C-alpha cells in the first residue's frame, strides 16, 4: 500500500513519543473525561488483531466506543485503516469509534469516515490540544510541495505594495494622534481609517497569554491556545458549547484586552465522537461569519 506524504510535520514531544506512551496518554485523557478505559491487550487484541482496537471506552449510560491510536508523523493515515476500524465497530457492536493520530488523515480517509456517522477522526492538531501544554503545539511545515503551494498563494508585488502603503498611512495617523493629543479629531480619523480598511489597531494588540487566561475562565472551556498571531483555538466540553454563542462570549471577554478585529476564534468540542461534531466553528470577532480582516489568511483547523 502507498501512503501519502505528510502535509505538515510536527517536531515536538508528541512526535517523538513511543506508540505505547501515546496510547497511554490518550487512555488518561479519556479517563479524565469520565470514560471507563480498557487497554487492548488480552482478549481484545487476540480477538480483534486486524480491527485496530487499542482502547475500549465505556460509560454507565451504555455507550461503548472503541479507539485506535496511531502515532504516525511521516505519512498520512490511509482510508483502509479507517475502513478497518469501521468494520471493527460493527463486529464489536460498539456505539461509536474514534481514530486518533498525532499526524494527518488523507482526504480519502476523511471521505471514508464521513460515510460512518458514528466514527470520528482526531488529527494531530486536536490530539495536541488534548495531551500537550498550549505552548508546545507550534507546527513546523517541512513538506516541499506544501511550501511551494504556500508560495503560490503569496500576495503579488502590487498587493504587497498596497499593503505597506495602507500600513504606512495608518502608522502615520496613529503616531500623529499620539503626538498631538489636543487634536482628538485626528485620532478619530485614524480609527475610522482602520475600521474602513479592516485592519486591527496596532496600538491595541491583544496580549496572547492574557487572552488565554481570560478564555479559560469561561464556562465549559477546557483549554485555549494560539495557532498563530490571529487564530485563537478554544476547546469546549459538549456539543452544546460548540456554538457561535460561545464565540460571542469569548470575543466579549477579550474586548477589554484590545482590538478584537485581529482575532479569529475557533471552537472545537473535545468530547466529540462523531465526524460532524469535530467540525471547527470559526469567526472573526468583529466580522460576519466567513469574513476575515485585511491580510488575515484563511486557515483550515481540525478534521474536515
């Protein structure tokens, strides 16, 4: 079988971890979420050697979910592996299945998962939010093809020139307003230009650590971390929390910290067991859904 090369490579503790340790950390995570966890080994491994069962998760309400853990970082998980887990779910009469990898799923594997409503995919981004401190979740892109694609998406010379012209004009207006406080109209004009250009106020940038601490105080939030300068990921517990109302609550909490036009809030449910529940909800704090501020790059987060 041919395996697709990774789109993004991780260089962190999870990427260097042994498969047994990776599986053990996931078992601890699910226990903390209230599941009774059985490590495969004895009867499960003997009975389902080809099914890919590593963990058996049970709840008092009768839910029985099987999990497969693959600590791959060099290749994408192929569709055949996902199909085998689906077959194991049926043969074991499980109510659901979770496939967790510290790397990536191929697009074909994602399509297979979408055909099985009770099978969820958890990729490296989500796994790291479960198992590692937020500061250690930075991704390093090393795939030449991906890098070339990023270069093709880079702005043209004209767009770069226009960007710096707008930034320079805004900087001049802001600096002048700061130096001449007795001319409030000038400060208002600078703010108006920023709003018109959809550019976050450079004098009111939000401190990332304070934003993370603030979000962690909100009800239902399990963890929060920054993927880059714009994308703020908030992990919540329960599908009832994965809503635009949660994004509104996060944005309101961040408003006293600075200009939220420079923040895109992404909400994921850490308890999701179905593919459709792993979808990430995203929105710029100050703009309608689907819109981003000037120069903010569209980023896909989590399983598709």
